[in-house]
């Protein structure tokens, strides 16, 4: 796929599926915004890998469940690259426990990141 001159933003891109998606988009020619919440070293490593392969990428710290942080992140992409063509809502959290053992705080976190963060 030819994604030259396209700009992608991948949330939760510092590891796992998000990392693989970001690498794939970059290998197809897209400039990639690598969103992360806490693991800046993994995000920086991914950006360096993309750039060492001739791509363009930037690490962007933001909590996708916080509207003001998302606005700032998108603003940074717009000021540097002019637009966002591709958005991959990959960020998410898992609370691996029985449903009956989940606390209200667990539910709030899941809702905040997995549902609100996608919108």
C-alpha cells in the first residue's frame, strides 16, 4: 500500500499491536505520530527504528481519555505535518479479573480509556 504523504496517528503505539501497526504504516510511507502514555523510552525506540528505516515519526505523550491532552497532541501533528489522514484508536486497558471482583475504580478506568478514549 502506498501511504506517501499521508499522516497517521496511532494511540497506544509504544508497544504490542500499536507498535506493529505504526511500523507497518511507516513502512508503507506514512508519517506516524506514536502516541504513548507513560513509556517514553519504548516510544522513542520506535521512533528511532522508523527513522533509521527512512521513515518519519514523532513520539507524542498524551492520555487519550483526556480531551485537552488529545487536542494538544493533534495540534502538534497539525502544526508539524498539516493534517491527520489515518487514526488508529489502539490504546486500551485490561482489568483481568472476574466481573464480580471489579471495583468501581476498575470500571471507571476501563470506560475512561477504552470507551471515552476512542471518541
